[in-house]
C-alpha cells in the first residue's frame, strides 16, 4: 500500500497501527476528542498546520516500508 494525501487516516492506522508513533513523533495527532479523524491524510495535515504535506507523505511511506520488510 502506498499512502497518498487522499488516503483515509483510519485506513492507514488500521493497516499499519505502528504508524501511530510516526504521527506523534512528527507532531501530528491522528485523533480528535471524538476518536480517529474521519478524513484523508491531506485534510488532517491541513488541519494540524503541517506545512510540507508531500514531505510528510514521503517519510510516512518510507517508514511503512521499513516496518513492512
């Protein structure tokens, strides 16, 4: 699976629960007080003020590759 800005956050967390630490370490909480954000990764990054969304996605995909083997 290759993550894009259009990938749902819940899909990422369901398929790769280990990515929770990646999100937190990079200053992006994938949760709100009502649970997981029901949105795309791109929408989440906009809401959380992440400036370089493309770089975040690139690093997230690299992280997923490293944990997937």
